[in-house]
């Protein structure tokens, strides 16, 4: 597997399936457009899956974990060891993502992309570690360009293995102390915005912590000078192993014709990397929600994505993606399961 092959396999959506889905929506026993975004979502899913009446049965949320050297700058309210502790919580089934995944009937794939410590082998854990956490981006590149490519390829392989098991939709999630700092830096670099316009309080840092976070991002951008026209350069200089992995999940899923429900701030930063590498990938992405991070809306606008929900979430893990998957499943069921005016014997609008 190589990156060029993955990128070249991302095709435009199936227009004939979308046209057929739209025509059916217009014949269902309701005023046209009365189910709003659910109608649009069903048509997008038809185009992604190449089926005028798509269905969602098998669901997986891929939650990727990685540590960040920039945490030494005091950018998070939590210590770095929380990353590995939360991975253990995921594997034990006790985290919010486990609860919501069970709620929507999805399995959770937990992936170590770059946790700073070794996590003992355990059922449900995929070890795809690129390194033991990134370097401190405030003083130099977070990783090498080769590691950036490797993180994307390992993420793509994870999702393609899941697809072989049978998956209709993929959700993305993350875990990594310091990863809102890296994600904000990615967005600042690609959008050429200042940190104060993008970065939020993440896990809940106080005013002094927020100022340290802004300072770390400013220094990272000044020291590394990431090229906004080169997504791999941006990922290498200010990104994270789990962010690269999530970009790989999106690219790998799109290359296999599978929809991706992206979670919040970190997943959206990964989506920015993925779409910068392969613009056609954007059509395969669905934004689950707009998070509390105040720059998240700007990032979604840059991507041209409209979120399904706005619930003031800021947890990550894939929690928003799990909820979004339930709406995608509902959209498919509406399209396939509702009767048309002709089938029901109901008079249409005059």
C-alpha cells in the first residue's frame, strides 16, 4: 500500500444513485424537503455507497490515541499519563464512547498510534505505534515527514482491515492529551489564521493555561513555518500521530466507498489534512457536530461541511460521531422504508 495509490482510488460519488435517491425522496408521503437534512444525508449516502436505497447495519468507531510533546509547555489541564489511562478505560468498556457506541450498535476499535508508553497487549487494542509521542512542536517539528506518511498509511490500513470485516459506516474518535493544541496549529497553518481565532480551552485550561497554549502554537508556527500548500509538511511539523492516523482512516474509507462520520475538533483537523491531500475525499465526510472549541466552526466552513448537531460537546473519543451515525442510519431507513404517494394511495400536492 502506498499513499498515491490510496489517493488515486478516491472516486466521485455515484451521480445516478443520488439522482434515484432524490427522485424517491420527492415521492415519499411527505411534503418535499420536510425532513430537511435527513433527506440530504440519505442522498449523499446513496452516492457514497452507490445504492439508491443505502442501508447501515455494521458500524465501527475507530478511536486513535497518541501523545504530544507540546504538553510540556503546560497547554493541558491534565497530565500526559491520562492518555494511556483512558486507553485502558476504552478497552474496559467504561468510557463515554463505549456507552454511546453500544447505544447505536457500533463496535469500537481502539488504536495506539503513538502513546508515550507501552500499553500491554489486550483484546481490542490495535498497536500501530509510529513513535512514543511526538516531539515538542514549539521547539521543532513534531515528527519527520516519513513518520507523517507512515501515520496516514497505518490509519488507512486499520480502516481497510475493518472494511474487510464488514462495515457500512466508519466513525472517527481520538484520545491524546495536548491534541487540541496540535489540531489548532494544523488549522492555523492551513487556513493561515492566528491561534486566538482557532484555539479554545480544550480539556478546560484556565486563563493562564490558555495563554500558554496560544504561545506554544505561535512559537510552533514561527519555528517550523509549515507550508499551507503541503498538508504532509503541516502534519509533520505541528500534527500528531493519531491525527495522521485519522486522516488515513478518512482517505482509506473514501477509497473503498465508505462514508465517514467525523467527530469534533481533532477529527476535523484530520479531515483538513485528508481533504488537502485528496479534495474528492470531502464528499465522503459527514460532520457529526460543532464542538465548543470556538475555532471548530471556522474549520468546518473551510471544509464546506455543515454539522448535523450542536450539543456543546468537547469530549472527543468519537462520542459525537456515534450520535451522528444514529442520524445516518435514520436517514437511510426513511429513504428505504417510507411509502411513496403511489404505494400508499395518498394524493400528492396539487
